[in-house]
């Protein structure tokens, strides 16, 4: 019997970790029936907002920095977000720099994001409610 491809196994494992994390955040999760598509997970947040994610394993360079991935033009058109997963720690983040513990990593990310603080996935799923009159 042939062994499963390691990359496919790691990719599926990361998707399962992401689903578990999203469920713990109070989301409903849905997975497409096609293995090769632009979306890995669809989530309905507690605030009844729909999100589409392409899950990526947080891969590191030899010096330890995390490799950023790019969305395809079709994914951009569909509003898909990259969701990075570290299978060793179970961490899930929208931006690779959020895994870094270096104090300057957020500042460097702000420079790449044109001065805007990158949004954390917890704030995406649980945005602060606007003040009520």
C-alpha cells in the first residue's frame, strides 16, 4: 500500500486544526467537497458574518522567519483570506508576522500594510460592538 503524500497530510492536519480553532471561537464551519479549490474552510462567525479561508501551514525559513503566501486572483475576487496554522503549537493567525515574538515584527508588518495595524483573527471574528445610544 502506498503512503499518503506528506504535504497533503500536513495540509489536511492544518485544516483540521483551523476548524477546531474556529469552532472554539463559536463559529460554524463548512468545508467544500472539492479538494482542489480556492477555499478550504467557510466559517459563519458568532456575529453572523461569512468568511472564506485558504489554510496554509506556517512554514519557516532557516533563520526562523515565516514565509508569506499570496492569494490567487480568483481568491482575491472571492474575498478569501489566508489563515496560517502552526501545527506544532495549534496557533492560527491571519498574518505570518503574528507568530513572531520579536517586538519589531508588528511594526514591520505596519510598514508593509501602509501604516495600518494588521487585524488579528480574533478581532475579525469578534469585533467590538459599536456603542449603543
